[in-house]
C-alpha cells in the first residue's frame, strides 16, 4: 500500500509542475491587419496578449501584416518594421517610442556615455558616422578627444561599435588617379575635416589618402562621385589626354558631330576641309567615341536609277464640233467593242518588280506599233541619302539687244529645255527604298514677239516607296497644241458671206504626252545587282501580241489586278 501512495504523490506533483509551467509560458499573438491604423493594431495586440503596451503620441501610421503564433516582442517587431519607432521592455509594460532625438520620451529610454577618442577628432568621428546616428552624438569644441552619446540602448551599442572602428590609427596610404577633374580641385570639394587625410600631386593628377579605414572609404566615395565625365575645360582638368585623329571615309565631319552624343561633344573637334575628327579624352571615353564613329562611318549603299522617258504622239484632224480624245494611261489592256486591242501604260507604281516586268512588255509593244517612243534611257549610280540628277536637255542661245544711252548692246542668253529629274533615294533597314522625286519637263512651244521663244514647263513632285527592282511612274504631262487652218480657192474663200462656200476650216490638234518611269535597284559599288541578276531593263524587241497578252495577264494577276 505504501508503494501505491508514493506513486500517487508523484503523479500529483508532476501535474502541479506542468500546470505552473503552462502558466509561465508567454502569451501568443495571432491576428491579421490590412490597412489598419497602427495605434489600433498595437492596442489589439495588447488586448490579445494581456499585456500593457504604451505608445508615444507621435506613433502614427497604417499597417498591413499577418501575425501567426508570435510572441509580443515578435508581434511588435512586425508591426513597426519599416518605421522609425522602437520598442523597449520594462517589468510592467512595453514602451513604443520615436527614436528621433527630439522625441520627449527619448530621455526615458536613453543612456548617456562619454567616449574618449585617441586618433581622430570629435568632429571627424561624428562626420564619419552614418547620418541617422549623428543626431545622438555631441562634442565640446574646446575638447579634442571626447564625444558624448545619448541614445536608446540598442542604438547606443551600434554607435559605440562604429566609433571604435573609426578611432583607429591611420592605415596604409592609397593613391587615386583622377581622370575628369583636377586633383587640387577635387581635394577642395571634400569636407574640411577629411582634407587633412589627403595630399595631391598636380603633375600626375593623383590624390594620396592616408586615413582610418572608415575615413578612407568615405574619401574614396566622395572622389569617385566628383570624378565623373563632364566638359573638360570647365573642370580644369590637366592636359594629360592624348589627341587622336580619325579620317572619315563615308560621312562628313559636320554630320558626325551631329550624330555623336552631347555628353562627348566637348572632347571632339571637326575639320571640314580634311573631313577629319580629332579626339582628346580619357582612354575609356576615347574608345567609346571611336566605336561610335566606326559604327556610323560605313559605306553608303548604292542604287542604280534607270529612267525611261517615253513620248506618245497623237494627232487628230477634226472639223468643228468633233470630239478630241487622248490615249488613256493605265495598267493592262482594254478590249474595245469595235474589235482590235488598245494597249496602254500604267500610271503610278508597285513596290515589287512585277510592275516593272509588265511595264517593259507594254513599252516594247507600243514601241513596236509606233505608238510610243522611248526618247531617252539614262542611268545613274546613286548613293543612299545623296541627291542624284538626270538631265536630258537642249540648250538654246538667244541674242538679246538692249539700248544703253543710244548704244546698242547685245548679249547671249541661255535657255535650257528638256527633262530634268532629281531623285534622292533613302534605303531602309530591310532593303526597301524611298524615292523623293522632283521632275521638270519643258519645251519651246512657239515664238513670241521678236522671235523670242515661249517655253512651257511642267513640274511634279512625289515620294514613293519601292522594293529593289520596283518602278515609279510619273505621267499625265500633256503638251497640247492646236492649229487653225483655212483652205479654199484663191481669192474666192475670202469673199464676204459667199467665201464660206469656197473654203474649208480645219482644226489640227497635236497632243504629246510625256511619261517618265524610274526603276530603282540595289547594286554594289560596281553597279552589279546584289541578287546576281542583270541590272536595268532589257532592250526593246519585237513582241508577239498573243504571247504579250499571256505574260501581261500573268503579271497583272500577281499585282492583284483582275481583267474582266
């Protein structure tokens, strides 16, 4: 019986111990806060944990956090994370306060400690501390060794640790070479308490630094920030940069200056006479400038421009009341109701070679049937972005007389007529081309007073986009001339009233339509097409009309044109 009693007593004792241990366990906090007021969240934690938490009146904010199975200390850490507020535990409550030095409660939670420095001045030590910690440090200007630190316990420990690392003997000397600013000027930009650790060599533009590890780090950081690229002249940089000269081959020096970034403009000079660029800059900047120049100064792409100037003449002798019609200009052919086929030409352009092939067939057939004349077929090798000009003109000189105070003076005046075509090609990245076209067609239509010529001028401007081998067309430049003729019996046809019966009045109308077709093809510097095919159009040859119809219909089908 005694053994059973002992066992029962042991069980009771274990139960009492477990109960006491459970009572001593810290309370656990579980809660979720979303966009909640910080003070209300602190009150909820205090209520759930059954503890007192007192918050400084400056404690304000909004919090979103999830707290799971956390102690009071851990819960408060989560609530205050990312804020300036600190927590201090006392036997009866937790105090949440602002760590700002101006806080009224700071004296309640702070400790003060005096630190005696051995190797650095108080001013230097305070400056080398992180900015948020400097507010807790004070020093007497009359003393050269002591600083006073007043801060909460955890902050105080951090400051004392930093001051211990700062107050070390001067370490080894390091040398820093400056590239973008003079050494003397860089030293002058440092805070005065850090200048004592530096010396300069103006000849080699070097700053020597002998200071504690922390001070050395700060000085190097400052010097790195001021030694940034900038206009060399305004920073009084020593003349230590080698000048390099770059001869440009494909781009003008003026264009190159415009293309370079503004940040390097002060390092670069240009000479338009020699088309060269001079560079005086630090090595890494000079390398970057040269790389940019090499990227831009590449050979221009070549374009073969072939122009076909086509003239279609049509003359109709008509009596009064007759209708005057001109040949239409369109792609393909039209079947007339009276039989026979009327072949015409396209106005406009298509980006691919399909239109060019159809055009060649049409021009060959019209030439064969004497309905059109290719009066000129000039070619010119142009470069990307550079204007090219094609001229098929006639020059005529006129004798002009002038009376100058009774003295008759004569001089020759030149008149130029014909076709002038100015084209500026631009080649895109994918090989497509944009042509800026300016066209002028002029001729002498009659003679005016004193035999002076009357010149008719027609102009056109257009911008078109083509693929290599595509053709642009400009048409509708019509020159119409009308002539009235009277024929009849000599003398009789001039009689009043009766004269009409002895004469015939005829209106003769001459129409000349000029169409200009420009084919643009990408070629190499020797004029050879890049795809290996021959450049330009094939010469005019006899065309079988049946074969022509089939080939033209095929070309039109590729262009998306359906002939009904």
